[in-house]
C-alpha cells in the first residue's frame, strides 16, 4: 500500500511548481504520472468504468485526469487543452 509514496510526493512538489508557472503541458503530464503510480499502489483504486471514463476523456483531448475518492463516490478532475472542452 505504501509503495511509490516518495515518487507521488515528488510529483506533488513538481505539480506545485508547474501550477505556479502555469505550465499546463507539464501539469497534464504530472497528472498522468501520478495516476499511474496510484494505480500501482492500490490496483483496486480504479474500476473498469473509471478506466473507460479516463480513456474517453484522454481521447477527447484531456491531457490529464485526477480521480478523487474512487472507492466511494468518484469525483473527476480533467485538464483539457483549449477548444477540447466540448469534445
């Protein structure tokens, strides 16, 4: 359960810097990297539906996604390029 926490903490620090610089490309990359490590930590953190929603959002132009509280009521945050919102 505690695997990858140092990496996740490092990503959080990098995210803070990217947000401060409004570097949205890096923010999207870090969101994808963070989710990948969280999934390795706890494979049960996601469901087939969550995976499909994240994949559909990526296909429609989202550069990254954050899934909050996936085991109860999932809340999603998607970062998308300008103009991709409608997709």
